[in-house]
């Protein structure tokens, strides 16, 4: 060893030594210098987990969104994205609306600016996971979001648990997201198959009676299968309805003629369409072409943002649907009014439920982080799991600690006739707001096992 | 559950579905057969034709104007694309051709998304073709019935151009042996430009006549492209009659399978393609040696 030092020292100038020493000294000192700013009191003794604490070293913290901007769910993805953008803007400004949901937010979150990174997932699980992985590697994101397809939500759930990075879902209607595929690191704000079925089921039975025949249209992935099952279970068990056919189509189907031919020959009285996004628009338009509509009564158990705008209100008039949010709730909830106004001012249209879901998801996350006083993921998770009641755009809500599902109402709407519309976005009439508690299955019914904190 | 009325309905539906696939595939197969370029922008051209037609419809409210605009606009786009881009790739490896047309497709789709957004655009069928027609075994959308006739006429027109004109003879000769055609002193340069234009026009025409059935979005060509490739492979690469036969077979497979279980309709389509590749590697009406 000494021989090596001796030999090397000949070419090692005093200047190099000073530079190296200064560098070494700085590298030893810097983490502590940063530590004073990055860690909240009590964070210093916590072991690193996921991207933490690398994610909170700078002035800005990053959130990664993998959202469909192309493909069958592109229209809904853009709306969601606007909700997140508005929420980030409100977090950074300390907007009064956001502060009603998250009172401890000042300007930014725990003294840091929040920045949203966006990638197009095309509603494909593999692409969404790949993009979030890139965000983790390159930007040390501390929160993931995105999904307009439950296939993406379930994939990102598992990825979040593996990477120990928090994930709040975008739109995800599958029972599995907070059921058998639930995770400790994932949280869902919006309604889902079971709550939709239990909310719209009684309305259908009351309106149309018992022993009716229904044809289902189901997109071929976790969302479609679980929503169809929940709705069919409710109607068959409680009112003796029969599923005469279930037409399962892949996500992104363009021509539904072969499915509709089967439905036309099925003898059904109701068309319960679980298809979503562009699939729903096309299947409904084509059902009209085939004369299935208005011969059969259309039911949309899981509302699709912009459906009425795309198909035209003639096709959605009289249609019953269950949804998460509709802008006319502004008449009932003050926070909804503030949200709709802020959104309209920025984007020049009234938000759909996807945008509301995105906004609320981030506002709730900001609340949990600011209440916990730390970005340390297990602390934030435990804050969610306290199950505290807080205000939202649909009244008071709380998280269920056993499956990380928000307990929130489901809104029942019916399509308005064009002649009844008060403005060009007045497509739906709110019939009922069903409280969440009564709609949810027991926390263990769908096999949720959250997994570890660390 | 099997019932005859549904079976007949599905067979009929398969015919309509197949006719449309045949029309789109014919453009793809003519271009590949003559130029040796596999045009991955074909789906985007189908989409762009639809949007061109939609713009014309919005201005004139005439469906016929929309169809003419969709077809002609794509012919012009096709000629321009061939002159400016594709021409430089004839002598380059197939991978380069795939990449450049794939990239072109993405550009076209995103340009349309930029200008028109992602919300669906509808083109209603002309007034006499609105509504449903009773066929005895089922009620069928009148426009889809008419589509069968529209596509048949378009395919007949393509047939006449390819089989009854001098230019068609050159094109077909080019498909069989392009080196020999060149050696005979025929200006293949112009022929190639024209063929690409005709292929793009077929895609654009299909795009606009399909618009009343499937409303437009920037991604409308994506799924079609995959199905079209399957049709071309089944029918035989470069074969015009093959594209028609392949289209009809694909339409029937998709429709009839979906009667039993819709989830398997595309699986069956790919199984059929695999069988064709195993038993007749050049496709049902393809010939060895074509490139």
C-alpha cells in the first residue's frame, strides 16, 4: 500500500489534492446541509424507502402522471389531466378552495413546489408502468397517478407496492382496485362497480319493475367484468332480472356490428352498456343504427365523461346512469361550486367527473401530507388510514383504512331531452345522491390484503 | 346458444364487414405489390380521408361532396408523400421503409389530433339511407346495406383500372416483375407515383364511407391497420383478388365466431392467418416470387 502511495504521489500535484479534498469535504457536508431543509422533525432517523428521501432534496417535488392522451380513452384522459393541473396550481398558490380540503397547505407542500410530469399511457398497463419507472429513475417522483382504465390502475397498484412509491388512482371502476388487487401504497377516490350497482340498482327496479330481460355489453378487462357482475348480481338477486346475453368486446373496438347483431336477436328489453370511453360512444351510436335504440332502454351503470356531448343528447335522453360527480351539484355543495367555477375559468368548459376525481385525489393527498407533516410514505399512508372525515366537492367523506377506498356518495343522473337543457352542457339531471356507507361491500368481501408499509 | 336467425344475420354482417376490409386492404396490397413498400401509414391515411370528408361535409352538408373530397384529398396526399418521402426509400432496406411509413402515420395522427382534438366527429349518412331495413331474418341499418353496394362499385372501379387499362397492365406487370418492366423502357417512376396515389385514395375513400358507421377519431385507423394486414396475408401479398377474398373471409370469421363467443373472434382470425401461412405461405391467391 505504501509503495502504491509513494509511486502515485509523484504525479499527484498539490492542486489536485486540494480540489479532491474540497470535493470530499463538500460531499460529506452537503447531505446534512440539505437534511435541515428536506426532513421534517423526526424524519432524520427513518430509513430510506422507495424514492424517499431523494425525492425531497430539492426545492421542487415531482408527481408522475401516466394518462391516456391517445386511444379509446384519450378524451377522458385529457379531462383528468386538467383536474390534476388545476390541483397542482392550487397547491402551489395555496388557493382557498384547496385549503378548505387541506387547511395546512400554505404555498406549496411542506415548503416545496409541486411539479406534475405527464406521459401518454394510451390506457395500456405496460406503457404506464414503464413511464412511471422512468419518472422514478430520472425525477425521483414521490407520487404516481394515472389510469383511465382499471387494468392500468391494478398494474400501477402492484408497481407502487413494489417500488414503495405512493399511488393515487385516476379513474378506475373495477372492484379489484381496492378489492383483491388492493395495496398499502394505493388509494382510490372514485366510485366503482359495486357502489355503482348498489346505487343504480334500486332506481332501475323502482322505475322498471321485476323480472326484466337485459343484454349487457362488457369491455374485456377487470373493469368491465367486475362492473357487469356487480350490476347483474344486484338485478338478478333483488328483482329477478335475467341477463339474456353478455357481449364482451376488447378495449378499442371500432365496429360493434357483430355484438349488436347478437343483441338484436336476444329478446332483451334493456341494454346495459358497461363499455367506456370511445367504445361506449361507438357502441351506443351503432346500437341506434341497428334500431336497438330506442327499442331497448339504455342504462349506463358507470358514467362516461363527455358521453352525451359525443353521442348527442338525443341518444342519452332518459338514460339512467350512476356517476361520481356532475357539475350541477354546484347547486348543493359549496365546494363543488367553487371547483366548477375555477375549472371553467381556466379551461372554458364545465368539468366532467374525471377532472373532479383528479382534483380531489391530489387535494386529498396534499391534505394527508400536510397533516402528517412529512413526505415519508409510511407516515402519509397512516394519515390516510386514520379515516378522518374531511370536506369534498360531494360533501363530507372519509377513507376506509382496510382497503384504502374513499367512502363517498354515488350520484344518480338521468339524461335530459335537448329541449330541457338550460345550456349546451346541461346534459344530465341529478336524481339522487346516495350516501357511500350503505353502498359498499364489507372490506374483506373482495379479498383485499393491503400488504406491508416498508 | 345457436339460432338460425342469428346465424344468417351474422353471415350477412360478416359480408358487410368483409367488404369494407377488402376495400382498405386492396390499397395496401397494390402499393406493396408494385412498390415493395409496406405502408404502415395506411391506417392513418384511412383516418385522414375520413377527416377530409368530414371537413367537406361540414362546409357543404353534402355526403357526396364529402366522399369525393375524402378520396381526392388522399390521392393528392398520396402523390405528395410518394414524391417527397417514399421515393427515397425504394432502394433502402425494408426496415427503413417500415420505420419511415410508421413515423409518417404517427405524424398524420397527431396533426389531426392537434387541429381537431380527440372528441368523436360524426358524419351522418345521406337522408335516403338513414334508418333500418327489414331483411326478413333481421333488421339491418340501411346505410350498412348501401355500403355493400358502394364498396362493390369502388372495387369494380379499381378492377377496371387494374385489369382493363394500359396503366393497370403496367402495374400488374410491375407486381409480377418490376425489373423486367423497367427494362422495357417504361417510366416506372411515374407509375409508382400513381400507384401510391391510387392506394392512398382507396384508403381515404374507405375512411369517409366508413365514417357514418364508425364516427371519426384520430385513432380510428389504428385497429383497422392490423386487420388489414391480416387480410393481405390471408389473401396473398400483392394480389388484388386476394385482398377481396381475404377481406370477406376475415369478415365472416369475425362475425360467425362472435356468435358463439365474441372474445374469440380475433383469436380465430389470427388462427386462420396462421393456418394459411402454414399451408399456403404466399396466401390463398398469392404467388411465389412476388415481392
